[in-house]
């Protein structure tokens, strides 16, 4: 699974931040690794000219193999908090998505023996 990290100019895009966020997101979504081709994480500051609560945002886009991309956005007081929230929300969405797939997958009918 590929991992791509993006940040806007108002959020420190240093390696330390990128590595921390990647570790948090991968830890939360590790059980889906085989079913995803790529994760894209975008962190940004909603109100870069002011400081306030929940002004940092994190958007995660997951690309399931053979499926449409799924995106979630969450906000927090820091990029780490926003990333944790977004990873949790993405885990819930993927659990529902893959759970529905499994529920609707039918086993082949056994042959009748006479």
C-alpha cells in the first residue's frame, strides 16, 4: 500500500510531522493494508491567520482495490489530533464497506447428491 502525505504552506510539512502522522494512520488502518492500494493524507490549517480550537484539518482518502475512493475529513486543535480522528473515522467506514462486501458474497451452492 502506498502512502502519500501532503500539507499546505501553513502547516509544518517537516519529515517529523509526516512520519508521526503516517505512523498514526498506518497503525489505525493496518488491518486493511491488503485491501487498499493507496492512502493519501492531507493536513491543513483552516484559519491560518488566526489561532483557535479545531482549526487544523486532516483529510484521508483511501483507495480500495477495485473500488471507488473513500474520503473523510476531521478537525482538531493540532494536526496530530485531526489525523487521529480522521484515521478512526476511516477505520469505521472501511469496516462497514468491507463488512457489506463479505455479507453479500455468496458461497457456491453445493451439488446435490442423489
